[in-house]
C-alpha cells in the first residue's frame, strides 16, 4: 500500500469521508555551503521524499490532526494559547498562526498525514511538513498569499514555535522546488533562478554518517565571526563590500596581514565557494556534470581544510567516493556530521555503495545510511 492509500484509509476511519491531498518535499543543496549568512548563493532542489497530507475543513474552530508516523492524534484550537505539546503538531499549529498573522483565513480542519523524509538527517523533513500545510491552507482558504511568503510562514514557524533559528533556504526549496531543476537563490537579494538538473546516466545519493559532533553550534558562531572580521577588513579598502561574498579574491589578499591566519582561511573558502556556485551554474546550463562533480569535490576540500567544518567520518566517505571514481562528492549542510551528497554514474553505483558501507562499518563500527534522491516537485495539490 503506498503512502497516499494508507493516509486515505486512516482518514476515513478517523473522520469519515475524504479530503483533498497536498504534498511537499525535503531538499538537498548541491553547492553553496556556509554562504547564506555571507550574502552568497545556495543551490537547493526539492527531492522525491516528502510529506503527504489529506485535509478537510471540519466546520469547527479546532484542528484534528493525526500523524501516521508517530501514531498520535492531537486536537488543538487556533489561538496563541492553544499550542499543542507534541513537537510534530507544533509545526502545523505554527503554520496556522503564521498564516493568520499574514492576514490569511484559517478555520478548523481534519488531517491525517505521513512522510518519508528521514528525520534530522539534513534533508529538512520539518520544511516539508511546514510547506505542505502552508500551501494547503493557502489553497483551501483561498488566501492568495504569494509563494515566497509561504516559505516565510514555514521559516517563522521554526523561529516562533519550534525554537529553530533557521534561514530561508529549506522552506524556499520545499515551496519552489520543481522536477528536473535546481534553484540558485541569492541569499542577499532573494533573487532566484531555475537551472536544469536532469543528469541522465547518474544517480544522486546521500550517505548519512549518522554522527553529529557536539562542536557544531559553537564552531558555527566562530565561523560567522571570522567571516565578519574578514569582511570588515576588506570593506576599509572597498566600501561596497556589504557581505564577505561581495569581495573579490584579490581584495582578500590585500588584507592578508591585517587579519588572523584563521580568518583568512575561512574567507578564502567563502569567496571560493561563491565562484564555484557561478561555475556550477554555467556547467548545468551546458549539462556538463563532470565539471559539476569536480566543483563538489573542491567544495568538500574547502569545507574540510579551509573552513574546517568536516569530520573524520565525512572525510572518509568523501575519500571513498574519490577512490571509486564517483563524479562528485561533498559534505552537505553545516558540517561536523550528517551526510555527504554524491553524484554517481549508474554503472558505478552498486560498487560504490557496497564499498562505502563495508569500509565505513569496519572503521566506525556502524553502517552509513543510504538515501537515493531525485530532484522533484515541491509544494503542490495532488
Ligand atoms: P530535519 O533536519 O529533518 O528538518 P528537524 O529536527 O528540523 O529535522 O525536524 C524534524 C521534526 O519534524 C520531527 O521531530 C517532527 O516533529 C517533524 N516531522 C518531520 N517529518 C515528520 C513526519 N513524517 N511525521 C510527523 N512529524 C514529522
Ligand atoms: Mg528542520
């Protein structure tokens, strides 16, 4: 039985009748890491793993929600003081509240939903959940909220109801995602552009190291500070540099002796990454996946050696990819754990996966998880 049928059955048992189906997706980011807070680009796409929800208005002022994956049923009202306790329900409640804050109408509804984005693996299952409901409420109540604002509803839900101070990329990708396309988003101007991504003869696969090192949040703040230091130094010579990503590489060299060696390396990575995103854009237009892959390796090198946010497990997976002649591989996300994203030729896939699982298990005592992904549509009505 597929996910939709299971949901349908449960909805019918719980509420009777049937509603409309909505869906949205998790996301990957091909390239453009640690660039968001430096005013640079990210390059995400929605994936074929997401959330599906059946929803029907119930004529009350309460939401009746059932999560198939948690096997939990929750009822909550729509006022600020009605916030539910279950973490998954907070996302739905938050989306209702943030929709209302933007002048949208929301009334009671029944819903049953399920998903297949692995939780907490860096594929943004939470954005999939938020954008499914943001899109659905906008549709069902005919609120006319534009797509960018739907993404912001998800982001504000994380900030205000789930205690996660995230950027806009995940929700943006989840709402705007389109089959066969990645989206280059400028984090400073919020301009975006679709690029073709349909690598015939290749698979996109994530290897989840299943580790999360504690360093992540303190290191993150230190990296941000280094970037600000470098931008500040460069700005003295080049006042147009608002964010580090506005700087040219030679401008960084000019201030080499005015900033710490560490800040220099961090800035070298960021400025290089901005250029790599532009190079990937050109390569995608040409359908040149060899170049895309090589740039992914360069990003991994930068994140590992210059930005120093990789870890032993991720470097190990990256090295195996190189040894197996995988086209492209890099750590995805903030670092210190999580997944590598790999662009692999079809004929190398089986060998790569079995070697990676075997060698990784021998070294680290557990297997990496494998997630195949295909770039797919984001928020939609089914
Ligand atoms: P991620 O990196 O996957 O977004 P988060 O911790 O931000 O990880 O979000 C995971 C949370 O999102 C879960 O704890 C749960 O509350 C909610 N969630 C995601 N997918 C589902 C699902 N299929 N069913 C119910 N809740 C979900
Ligand atoms: Mg999340």
